[in-house]
């Protein structure tokens, strides 16, 4: 009887130990599975984060390239605009403003405001045609990339006429002193406009432009006054 009880107790203990071992093993397996799941989730999250960073980097790179391309196109467009439109117009404006000073002021001092007006308009119109023709015939634009010869010629000729016309209009005033004074003011305004255009499109400092352009205007004006007084 005692032996049977001992055997039964040993059997029960073995079963209990086996059950505890099984339960512990199951818990360990569950823990391993949970750890593996957490690691997998972390790996997936890291992969998603890395993928998101790569996509963001790709977008930023694409945006940067687009910005650079747009800037490059802007530079090309700006240079082309300056070469084909600004430069021909600036040449005409400078020539019309400066070269017409001598004949206009010579005629005004030696004769009368009316004569100065007629000489000034003839000079402005004649120089406009001459400069426009010269610009159109001097460069077809195919080799230099300066655009249509007809367009450049029209721009140069038109701006030459404009440059010579504005300081001619004051000589419609009958008083010589008043017409000369007003014409000098108009010339000063024209020189400032030329300096601003060179600053705006050619990036030349205004002070330098004013100095150079004014020097040229003063030389031509002095020639006209000296010839008129002679």
C-alpha cells in the first residue's frame, strides 16, 4: 500500500514536472515569437522610414534639378533678350542722344531756335534711318545669334530717332535762352536713362555709366557750341 502510494506520488510528480516544463517551454516559445515579431515590425518600420527618406531625397533632388534648370533657362532668356533687343536699342538711344547734340546746338547758337529745331529733326530722322540700315546690314544674326536683322534694325533706328527727338522739341520755344536751358535739362534726363538701362541690363554701376556717357555728351555738346560761336 505504501509502495503504491510512493509510485503514485512519483508518477504525479513526473507528470507535474513535465507539465511545468511544457508550460515553460511554451512561454519561452511565445516569448521568442513575440521577440521575433517585434524585431520584424521594427525592421519593417525602419525599411518604411528609409524608403520615405529616399523618396524625400529623390523629390528634393528632382526639385533642385528643376530649380537649376529653370534658373538656367532664365539666364539664357535674359542673355538672349539683352543681345537681341536691349543692346540694339541702347546703341540707337546713345547715338541719337549724343551725336545730334553738335548740329542742334550749333544751329541754335549760330541761327535761331527754329533752325535748331529743323536741324534737330532732320538729324534725328536721318540718323534713325542710317543707324537702322547699318544695324540690319552689318549682321544677319545667323552667325552671332543676335536675332532677326530686320527687328534689330527697326529697334536701333527707332531708338536713334527717339534719342535725337526729345532734346530737339524744346527749340519750338521762340526764346533762345529758354529753349537752350530746357534742352539741356532734357539731355541730362536722357543721359540718366541711358545710365539706368546700362545698370539694369548690363550690370554697369550707375556712377560709371553717368561719368562715361556724360563725358561723351559734354564733348559733343562743346563741339556744337564752338562751331556755333565761330
